[in-house]
């Protein structure tokens, strides 16, 4: 009886935590967005011309605000996932076209760190029923992490292959690799390993936990193969058959 009572109390406290987290994150998002709008307004020179030093400061403020907004959005996603309220808006997507666009959109980030981004996909990949906005989160997280933890003058490869009734999409890097005993931390909330970004980039530890849940809601799975000093391959699958959500 006592264990049952404590377990029920734990559930209620977790639900209370989720409600508080959701309200706090939601209330923070609007003022951050307003601050970003004002910064962009100043950068566009509407109130008057700004100096180069002012431009640099405002751009730094905008960058930090954007990071804060991303963190708030991630907290809202975690809250929605735990409450079972993460919605998917599914429709057919030309996967070949989608992956080519994803590759092109991330070229700027890889070039900024002198990393080559390569695309290796099978011709005529099938149309997949998915939520492109949520899969954007998956792709951007995996590619950004690969860039974040890789050194300059290495290669990151975005790959896609048909595998049984699924399409397997992977992001392979030539980075530091992950110690085997730390792999299990990767897909947990706030899970971080001893591997550090190569240029001092920041990480919340929430991204991969969200990625895992999004993939699972699509009926797929995600895993990682990694060797220290050689690199990592993060792979996830999407089913070819339509999935009702």
C-alpha cells in the first residue's frame, strides 16, 4: 500500500512538473521573440544608421536570443512528448528532393567550420508519409551535432538507402567518436557524454531525446555506431508504408 501511494505521488509530482515546465516555457517564448524582433528592427536601420561596433553587438545579442528561444522550444517539445501531446502533421514527401534541400541548407554551416558535407543517396527514393517539420528537427539536430563535434578538414556524409520496408537515413562523421560506456546517455533527456564540441559550441542535452521520440512516432527507430578516434554514424529509419497518426 505504501509503495502504491508513493508511486501515485511520484506520478502526480511529475505531472505537476510537466505543467509548470510547459507554462514557464510558453510564457518565456513570447518576450524572447519580441526582443529578437526589436533587435532585427535595429539591425535593419529603421530608427537610424548604426555603427559597425553596434552592429556586432546587436548580432551577438540576436545570436544569444536565438539560442535561448531554441532552448525554450526544446523544453516545450519535451513537455509535449512526456504528456503525449506532440502532434504530427503527416503527408507524402518526395524524399529525394527533401534530402537534397536539407543537404543544401546545411552547406553554409559545414563550410563555416571548413568541413565538407557530402550527399550519398540512392536514386529515386520512395515517397514517404511523414511530418517534414518534425523530420527537419531530426535532420538538423544530427547534422549540427556532427558539425559541432567534428574537426575542420573532415567530411560528414548524409546517406539514404532503402532497407526492407523502410528507408534508412544516416549522418556519418569523421569526428571524435563516443566511448562505448557513454552511448546509452545519448538519447536521454539532458544526457551528455565526455566528448566536447571542437569549437566551444553549446549543447542542452535535449536534442537527441526529442529526435528519438519523433522518429518513434513516425514508426521508425534510431541508433548509433561509433568508434573513438574514427567517428560516428547516426542512423534512423522511416517506414515506406503510410502511418496514421
